[in-house]
């Protein structure tokens, strides 16, 4: 049987991917389908940390955030990611996957605080750790949180699960003539402003020699393919 090529990974899940076909919010069926893909790699013995985005909830409250102080809106965005983390943990529990939520913002009544050593211990025990509230700081994104937590937990790769199947020469949703890269260097991704991830996230991964794989969470089996070392999506490396 094929063996995983990674022992520990950091999976970044787009918040917007949780909406399914809804306008915003959390679509339970979509979450369950994502959880099954994660379960597949957990059952192979891969240790999985997850950073979850907040776009699905934040989009719904965006009109209220208009004109608001940027830091306040960002804290709201971070709280949205905690809701997603809780929904994901609940869906994992129902699928028989042990998961813990750790929050970068202190909200101890709903989630334990982010403690690096404890997160690593959970991973070693085979539990999925879901990191909520991004980095805990405004003016950042959950992509940067994924790069940061990935480096902190000593993951071998950051897996960016999104709505498109890799990195393109331009946003494929806006430019149908855009073509997909199989491989791209950090410098090219940053210099060409390939917006699938923000420059802070790319730069941190580049400096810490942390490879990134970008793939579609809606493509059945894509996550497992990457774990088995097969060609899938786009790989960003030095
Ligand atoms: N060069 C590019 N290649 C691929 N996708 C791109 C590119 N430029 C922009 N995009 C867009 O970036 C989006 C990926 O961002 P995604 O929504 O997954 O991230 P996010 O902002 O981290 O998540 P969230 O939904 O939680 O806010 C894709 O849906 C795609 O339309
Ligand atoms: O470290 C962080 C992470 C996130 N935010 C805020 O949350 C929203 C949602 O995150 P996405 O990465 O867009 O999914 C983001 O727009 C920020 O407003 C943050 O401030 N700090």
C-alpha cells in the first residue's frame, strides 16, 4: 500500500470553501465532505494541524464592518474563524476524528488558548488541532497564521486548500485565459503578485524553507494525492 510522504502537515482551509453553494455561512454537507477528506489522511497516520479562514462568515457581516476601525473589523474576522473552528471540530467528532480547538484570542469559555507545546502533544497523540483566531493580531490573515503555525509545529508542508485547483498566472475566476503552474518559486509568486496567498505568508514560508501546496478542496482525493507524493495542484518552493 502507498505510504504518506509527510508525517506532519499544516492544512489551511479557506473559510469560503465551507459555504458550499450558499451565499455565506457554514454549509453542513460541505463541512462533512471536507472532514471525510481530512479523516482519510488522519487514518493513514498523518498528523494534521488546521488553520481555518473566516471569509464565509465575514462576508455576511461585511456591510456592518464598512467604515469601521480596521482593527475592530479584523478582531471580528478572527472571531469568525473561531466559529468555523468549532463547527469543524463538531463535524470531526461526528465523523469519529478526535480534534481540539486552540484559539489565538483568549476566549477560554469556548476554546483553550493556543499553547504550542500542548498543540504538538495533541498532534503526537493523533488528534487534529484546529487553530482558531488566526495569528491573534489585526492586520494579518489566516494564510499568514497558517505559515506561522506550520513553522511553529514543525510541519513539513503547508497545504492550502482552496476553491481553485492551484496557482494560476492570474486569478482564474477573473481571467479565463490564465494558466496553472505545476511549480512556482516563492520569489516568482511574490514578484508577480499571484494573489492566492498574501505576500506575508509567502515570505515567511520562503524564509523558513516551508514548501506550500495549493489545491482544490472540492476535488475528491486531491488531499490524499498530495500526502502520497503524487502531482497535484501547484507546489511553491525555493
Ligand atoms: N494567481 C492566482 N491563482 C489562483 N487563485 C487566485 C489567484 N489570484 C487570486 N486568486 C483567487 O484566490 C482565491 C483563493 O483564496 P481563498 O478564498 O481560498 O483564500 P482566503 O482568503 O485565504 O480564504 P477565506 O475564504 O477564508 O477568506 C481563489 O478563489 C482565487 O479566485
Ligand atoms: O491573523 C489574523 C487572521 C485573520 N484576521 C481577520 O480575519 C479575517 C478573516 O480571515 P481570512 O484570512 O480572510 O479568512 C481577515 O479578513 C482579517 O480581518 C486578522 O485580523 N488576523
